[in-house]
């Protein structure tokens, strides 16, 4: 394996540690990239595609992409806004869903954002916090905290916090109550404003095509079932996703095999009706990719 970065390879910056790291590697793997990752290495080379992955601090990723050190980055929308970087959002890889939530101690009488007027707010996102509160017409004092933001009200450092939450369990464990979600955020694939070489742009286009195939298959399942031939039209009405199924005769008079792609949530909704129409031997299998 090459020990140095190759100039002609497409470079993608992802989070080294944290909530987006594992998901970023997983989606790249689903896109068919075979990466060699070892312990504390700062970059990984792809064995089957001219791509190199740089492992970075999340707040460094926008700067690396903006300056051209990396061609692409996978990072949270909140980080992009916090750094103020001028980046182009190419796609959303379908993970990293979080909320920037304002919270106060459970014993506090504050119940809405306007009541934080003139209060001190602890956060790891000072720029974004100021911006979000300003858009709501609330003047605050921002206290930047690099570590555990949730503990600051208990220490008397701040009156409230603004922090990233997914389930809100960490806030509850620290005796905090959320009062308002100020921003919904998720992971995005970003590029800089500088035009790439034609060779690198082709690689980017290929990767985005691969990603679209992965995302198209995310909530779809391949369903196989046996059913009475007379029930076919009724089954197609019950499950609209089966409008163009593959239908094959079985070695059993009056019975057919139905193969179709259907959204998983829809399948569970219509599953009882399929059974009532005589469907049996139902198999539900994952789909890795769907290429239109």
C-alpha cells in the first residue's frame, strides 16, 4: 500500500472519531469502496478506486475542503454553518440526523426561548448559536465550551445550553429539559467552490451515482411469496408496490410465486392483508443497491 497521498486520487475528508465516523465509512463501503484502515492512521487508500480518505476533526473538514486539501467532505450541516465555510452541498448520505436544542435545568421556570433574553448560553457552537438566537430576536451571552456542555448549568457557568441531541437522553441524565429545537441537521457531502479537474469531476460523478443507488435501496425490500393465482389482482391492489411484480407458476395447480420490490414500512402495513388473501411462504430480503 502507498504510504503517501497521490495527487491524482480523489480525496475525501471524514470525521476521525465521533458519531459520523462509522456511518461515513459504512456508506463508502456500500458504494463499493474497499478501504484499508489501520488504527491511528490519518488516511486510508482505496484498493479498487482512485480514492483516498482523510481522517480529520469534524470542525477541520470544511476548511480542508474549502482550501482544496480535500476534494470532498462528509460533515454535519451544523459544522459547515458554524465554520462559515463557502461550500457546495452535493448530496445527503442519509445519516447523522440530529437537532440543535436549547435546554434549561428541570427546576427552571423558563419554558420558551424568549425567556432566555439576556441569559448566558453555553455551547460548542458559538457562531451558530448567536446566529440562531438572533434570527429569533433573542439577545443572549454566548459562552463557548469545548467539553461537556450539559454540566454547565449545574456548575453555575450558564443559565441554559444549546447542544446537539439525537434522543435527548444525555440532557435528561443531566437534569435538563429541552425548550426548543433551533435547527435540524444531518450529514452532507460537500465540495469546494474551486472547479475540479475533469478527471476528478468524473470520479465525483461516479461516486454520486453509486450513492444514489445505495440510497434508493435503503428502505426497499425484495419480497417473495406464494399465493393463489386468483388472488393476484387483489394482492396488487393491497400493495401498490407490487404493480409490476415478477409472476411465475408453481408446481402446484392454481398457485403462483410473486417477486417484487416494496418499501419496508408499506410491507408491514399490508402484511396482514396479504396473509388474508392466501399469501404464504413470504420471504423479505434486503436490497443492497437500486440502479435506475
